[in-house]
């Protein structure tokens, strides 16, 4: 799931991002971390239903998106003859981790699932459905991207290709598990139709690295935080999927470690002033998107006994500390002013949402939105320009697989 966060990932960016040039091949990227619906864009598109019980999610600016990249450039980046920075021993160590497949027998359902789903009624039931459908979409998008990368890199770098293929295995497993969860609520996502119907956004490989790394790591911190909370407060364990989060989040963690290794193999993505600017941009995109999305659906977090803002700030801080190990610069998220800016953005976003749902004429709506969007962009820019924390290093010790606890 990774939340993703990223829906995190980029997705997950709060502002539209221009497409970058280059040759694209259709495939998708996971998620960043967006699992609860929110939007500052009133326009939505609902594809036609395909079959009984099949559900299509509404697509908005903050919906988990599918991304495509330049696969020819990817092949060049991981060509061992061209790139002498590739540390094949590190990739081989990672490959052994993925081959072990710690969660091969983990995602086994039982009768608790259907019984628990039947007890969840009212508004909370719809929120659980949204959580499952967005999470499933995000995981499925990661599956598509990783599968295509595994196929395209098979001749160029078999070790890296196999890791991508094994990550696609993990993502497919997660998506399938989530879709079965939707069946508990008498729904299902038509993943085949989703593959063909969704729009794909192009990002260059280095942006894929930044976004997906953040998505996987923020997904880890979301999962492990929810798991630990519910272990200490079992009375809020409304649905058994959360019991699987401890092992599940280690898939996210391993995926993030792999993208960390990919970036280390491309030091040009980490060691100059442009890398510092992009690192901060992607951090801001992911953190703001998660905060605005989650605060749109506080009922979900309250339903499992969490304070939404406290939960999000904990996840942001821990993700930022983890990210500082590899990104050359990160945001100063522990500065109280950063939290104040997030809350101001939240207030503006709520006004935008209310305006989008109003019955006013479209022209009037658009005119009223202009100052609100300008205010939101101003807060985003101010947060981006806060003094950053210099961090990261491309000088690492030999890779040692570790759990982030």
C-alpha cells in the first residue's frame, strides 16, 4: 500500500506538475500514499461500471495516479558497461532478500474479515471502502510499473530486472489482498479495465526514483504506526487487515531500500544543487498531499482511535528522518512553523472543497477559486523556501539488510 502514501507519492502532488519531455512507454508507478479521497479540483471522471459488483473510483487531482517513464533511459542507467557506479554486490544482496519472500504465506484470509465488514455500517463503512479502493489502486499501479521494468531490464541488468519483477510480485499480492477486502463489502475493482482506462502521466526516471522512494518509506511509517497503535489498543481493531501491517510494511521498507540503492548507483541524482531542489520539492509534495488527504477523512482515523494530525506529523517526521539518509536536502518538518503552514493550507483547501461543492455558477466558482488557489500556492512556496536541512550522503557502508523500527 505505501500509503503512500505518495499516495504519496507524487501523486499526489498538491499542485499540477508539467510533463517532462522524453520518450515514454506506457506503464505506471506506485502511489505515494494517498488512500483517502480529497480534491481541490471539482471535476471528476467516473468510467462506466464493468460487471456486477465492480467499482470504478473517481479520478481527481489527488487520486492515486498511474505514471509512465522513459524506459530507454532506464536501460542506459543500469547498463553495466555504461555505468561504472553500479554496485552489483549490493544489488545481489538485495536480490537475496527479495528471493527469501518473507511474506509468501502471510496474506491468508480467514472468517474474521467478512464478519468484521458486516459490522461496519454508516459513514465509516464508506470510508473503509475508500481506503481499500485507493490502496488497491496504488498497489496495482506499482505492480504495473515494476513488472514492465523487470521485463525491459532483463538483458541490460538481470539482477536489477529480477528485483523489479519480485517487487511486482509483492505489489500484486497486496493489490489482490485489498481487492478481496473490497469483496467483504460486496464490491471489487475491475483492475483489467483500470489498466486500460486510467490516464498515464510521464516522469523522467530520476523523478520516479525520488517519488517512489518516498512513497515506499512513508508507506512503511504509516503501516507500522497504525499496527503498533492497534496492538496497544485492540478495542479499535475494527477490521483484521490491520493485523497484517507489521509484515506488510516490511515489503514497503525493502522496496524503499532498493530505490535507495538505485539512487546511490546514480550519484548525479544526489550530489548537486538541482538534486537538493528536487528532493525538497518531492518531500513537500508527498507530505502536503498526505496531510490534506488524511484531514479530509478524519473519521477514518478517529474510527481506529487515532488523532489524524498527530498521526500525520509523526509519519512525516519519521519519514523525513529516514529520507535524510539518502536525499541531499530535506525539509525542516520539525520546525513548528512547518506545521502551521500545513494547517493554513488545510484551511484553504477546505474552502476550495466547499466552493467546488456549492451550487454557484461555474464562472462564479472559478473566479472565487483564483484567490484561494493563489493563497495555497503562496503557502506551498513559503514552505518550500524554509531553510532546509542539509543531509544525505552517497558514501555508504556495505549494504546490510535492516528493519526500520
